[in-house]
């Protein structure tokens, strides 16, 4: 006989409120100041440490010529796939905190920057609120986001636009240079 009182369980509704199902989201990372490749790798490690979040996969790093703005160094870009229980707004706030820790300042549009983190996709959510637009509004025009996204998730749907691989194929990515081989999976302790 097993004996003892049955374990007390919280009502299902309460558990669900505390722990929503993880959502797959994609974060676009970029920067062109102060050692951008090493910085992007550190930012990936910081994404893996976000609460209620697991880094599922990261793309290779890509070097890209700067688009628009003043003359400036090439960018390094990557895309991370995460599984997160954070709500979109909370996730965005965490991304902005990581940017701030990397000394990100905002001057003119398209200015050089240490680190830019964009919430590219959050499940199949379509969000249009002050300060938060998902999918990221310029996602479908940006080879430096779509190419790394298509590398790790070719079938990822951009709501209202199509899949990542199809959208990437429409863009001119000739200026992009892949800096390392293959997508990276985090180690067993990541996230
Ligand atoms: P940026 O200068 O490109 O890094 O723009 C950052 C600002 O864009 C933030 O203050 C956000 O409020 C806003 N924003 C709106 N939608 C997004 C998104 N999907 N990802 C990141 N930032 C966003």
C-alpha cells in the first residue's frame, strides 16, 4: 500500500495562469561597434539566461554592409530561436535591458550601434501596439534577418507574408558573408 495523504495540487486554472505554454519566438540580433561578433555571442548567452526562456537554436553569424544612415562599419547579424513563457511586452522589455547593458544608445535612425535586439516573431501573434509591432515591421525587407531566420527555421511563418525561406529568396543577399559554419545548438545547460 502506498499510504500517506495525496499530494495537494493547485487548481488547473491557477497553474495555467502562472505557467503559460512556451511560445516559439525569433529574436534578430545585430551590431556594428566594439567587437560586434563577440558581442552577439554574449547576447545569445544572455538570451539563454532570460527567465522562463530557453535558447533553442542560433543561426550562424553574418557580416552585412550597413544599409542607410551615415558611413559606418559593417554589421554582424544573427537570429535566435527561443521558447519562452514571457509575454511579448515583457520579452521586449528584457531585450531592451540587454541592449542597455551593452551600452546601446539611440541617436539618429540607422546610426551605428553596439547591439540591436528585435522581436521578429512571437508565435503567430500579430501585435500592433504603441512601442511594439510584431512581426517586426521591416522584417520582410531585411535579408540580414530573413537569411539567418531561413537558415534555422525555413518554414517559420511570417503572418500575412509567407514562410521565411520563401521571403528570403525574394531578397538580394549578395552583400552578406557568413562568418561561421552551421547553426549552433546551445549546450545542455543553456536556458
Ligand atoms: P530600434 O531603435 O530599432 O532598436 O527600436 C527600438 C524601439 O522599437 C523600442 O523602443 C520598441 O518599443 C520599438 N519596437 C516596436 N516593435 C518592436 C519589435 N518587434 N522589436 C523590437 N523593438 C520594437
